[in-house]
C-alpha cells in the first residue's frame, strides 16, 4: 500500500518530535503493509514555516535512518499546504513540493481550515488549475462546514478537485459524523485516495488496513483497495523522488 498523507518527519510540525519516534511510525506502517510514504509536513504560514529547503534535509536524515534500520519503506517529499494568501507567491517561487501528478497536472495537497470553507476558495482553485496544478483536498470529511452540509463539498468536486479521505475516519476513529460523511463520499465515488494522516503512534498511527476494511463494506473490495494501491501509485509514478 501507498500512503500519500503522513506527518512522519521529526521535529518539523505537529508530528513526531524525535527521529526515534519517526522510526517507530515507519515500523508501524510497514507492519500494516505500507511500502511507500509521501511525507506531507504542514506548510502553514504563521505556524509552520516549512518549504522545500527546510523539508529536504529532514527527509534525507529520516531516509538514511530507515535504511540503516533495514526498514523496507521508501519515502518521497510532499507537503500539506494550508490555504493562505502566502501560497500565491510561494508556489511560483518553487517553495512548495507536490505529491506527484494527475493527468498531466502536479498534485497539491490542500488543507482547508477545520471550521469552514474560506470565501474565495473557488477562485483559488481556478487559479491553481490555471497553473497546471491539481488540488487534492485533505480530509474534507473532518471539515465542520462539510459535516453540517455535505453539499458544501459539491462545488469543489465540480471544479475538479480530488479528495483525500482519512482511513481512520472511515473506520469511525474520528467520530460518527466524520464516518458518515466518509461513507457518503465513498458512495458518491468522490474519494480519490485513502491516507493515514499519521501524526503519532498512539492516537493517529500510520495504519490503512482498518479504513480499507471499512471501505470494502461500502464500495466493495476492488474499489476500496484501489484507493491505497493503484490510484496513489499512479499519482506518485512521476514523482521526482520515485
């Protein structure tokens, strides 16, 4: 399996604080059947001031530690970018890493605020698409505005956004509301991938299988497994780090 949303890098956001904690997450991921992770530290101006040149050395350190520990896991670079005014200048400046590609466009993991969909999001998405960038919305099932009214996500899908749903949401680990939204999104065939959005070993581990099993009950085995195998494989197939 392939995990396209994971905060495994140490000391760079609200994921693990130390390299040893990152290695613990790597072992959990491998035990769950994950063979590749796209690392996606937060880029959130004013809170997490990350960009390619701060992510790269941390990634390389973890890659070396994983190799030294003989853990059969590969990593590539991405990021989870919070919607902000700053991104309009950061993207053309080449400061933002992408997950891979989708139908010729570079895939950007885009995070909405947890509380709402900001006014002007539609214009931002149109701008990204005009820049040959494919937005993938991170964990829409946990956005409060979408939970209150699932049709709020419909315009994003109509514009062409991809959707990344958290595996543990499907399994009910983020509560009934997130589970119900995840189920509807799966039933509507709006979910592009499932990912772990892992942050730590106890409460948010890098585990996909539990969510996949729950998804199988909703959309069947082939469709559910594609969300963690062939579809993320397609996205990363043109990634510079693969």
